[in-house]
C-alpha cells in the first residue's frame, strides 16, 4: 500500500492509465472482430470498409505503445491477405 503522497499519486495515475489502456485495447479488438466477421459472412465490400476503419485504430494503439508495432503490422497484413483471398 502506498504511504507517501507521491506514491499515492502514482498509484492513482497507474489505475487511470490501466483503465484507459484496457478501453483502447478492447476497442481495437472490436474493430478487428468486425473485419473478420465481414470476411466470414463473405461480404467483401463490408470487409474492406471495416478494414479501412480498423487500420487507423490499430496504428493509434501501436503508437501509444499498447501493442508492439510488429503486432500491429501482423494484424493488418493478415486481415488484408484474407480480404484479398475473397476474390
């Protein structure tokens, strides 16, 4: 348990950041799921639209350090390959 004032402040900040990070991660996962659900439904136009919406979200999360840049690139690459394979 934090005893000093500075330690209490850091604990409060850590909790705030934790909840914000969890929300950002959850939002990213939701956008990724939208792409894969459109791919599963066979709707290429909806998949492309969802992909275009998901890419900036993934880049934003990677820019904030919540996920590694390579993980962001991997997600985007796999989604793009799956959309291209729908032809």
